């Protein structure tokens, strides 16, 4: 069965927020990645001012993982306080990831189709018909 976690989006202060959460929950980060690590292409270049911003951070809290990133307005990712979260689902199989993603996307909007990523996950994002943002991932090495 898939697991769900909360994914928070920030307006440039993700690192500050997650250092605060780390101190509150007395934890350690599983991962911290910055936008400078994202492979660039003709279609995707990270502005110099954004390279040190957080692309992804994860903080285990009990059986869950709190995750987050900074939004980059240069790529159409607007920040709206109070609307800055997604539900992140980790599937047990690639087939389960596709089934859940396809079911949630009915009458919604796919913002990133399911695909293999540079960080190793099979991953996609969508907004469902109710306006809820979802992130779907599967990683065969973490099973």
C-alpha cells in the first residue's frame, strides 16, 4: 500500500523553515538538494540567484516524512501562502504509481507527467479536480 507525506512549498525560505522544524522535532535531514544540482538544458536553466535555493529536503518525523522546496517564479511556480502544500504519495510498485496517478488526474490537470527523473524516482505531479496538488513517486531501490 502506498504511503502519504506532506510536501511544503516556500517563497525562498525553505532552508530556514526546515532548520527550524529540525530543531523542533530533534531530527536529521534524509536529503537536502539545491537547484544548482538540476541538470540544465536549452529549456531549463536555473537563474544564478536561485541556484542555492532548496530543490528538495526531507525530514523524518516518526513514521512520516516532512518534505519541502523553494518555488522558483522563473518557471511559473507562483507562491500563494496557505496554498503552498502538496500531498506526496510513495507507491510500492510502478504499476501502483501509474494507477493512482491516472485515477487522481481524471478531470484534473497533469503538471508533470510520470517519468524517470535525474534523482532516480519515477515521478509526476498533478492537481486533481478539487484543486489539491499531488506528487506521485516510486523508487525501486527504496523498496
